[in-house]
C-alpha cells in the first residue's frame, strides 16, 4: 500500500452519496415495476372474471373453451404475482438465492400455461396435419421435461437452504 492510498475502511463522501443516490433510484424503479405488475394483474383478473361471466351469455363459445380461457388468465395472473414477489424480495438486502425460487415457480406456471394452450389449440382444431400434431407432441414433451427440471431445481434449492440453516 503506497503513501497516497486511502485506508480500506474509509470511503470518500462522494462514493457514499453516489451509492445512496443509485440505491434510491433503484428503489423508485422497483416500486414503479411493482405498481405496473399490480395493475397488469388486476386487468388480467378482471379479464378472467369477465370471460367467466360470458359463460352465461349465448355467444357461441363452448363452456370448455371459456373455462380454459379463464384458467389461462388466472395462471397468467399467478405468474405476474410471482414476479411481483420476486420484485418484493429484491427490496431486501439479502436476496441472493431466495430470488431464484419465484422464477422457478414462474417457469412452472408458464410451462403449464403453454401446455393448456396447446391442448386448447388441438381440441378446437377440426383436423390438422400429422406434422403439426407431431410438433405439438414434441413441444408438450419438452415442456413436461422443463417442468420436471424446475421441480428438481426447487427441491435442490430447498435442500441446500435446510443444510445451510442446520
């Protein structure tokens, strides 16, 4: 350490002010993102409820299609809420591995949502080519493996936390 180097325990006032400013801006941005996600979730839930109320109106849509639409919207709302939970975790200082778990949940929900959409597309399409059916089946298989890998990731993450605590 040379003569002109400051001690490592002391920080310059400019560094502290700059870090405080960046932290404050970061908190404002996280707040704006959280508010936007809340609004989007509210709109998605409202859309799901309005789709559910359309069951009672005669509009030509089948009940199964409407119910799957409602489930799709509610799963999207659940994904948004999990992302909101992730934003909430980032407000805390020690979010290291805890931030991973909500993303795994979002991945599981998104994969299940896509499988539901594939099933809707397949059931409401009169006839389709064998190549399209094969592509749907491959995508469903890949999504199934993806869901399984997310679940294994969750189990391993929780086991590592239990080992870290004990």
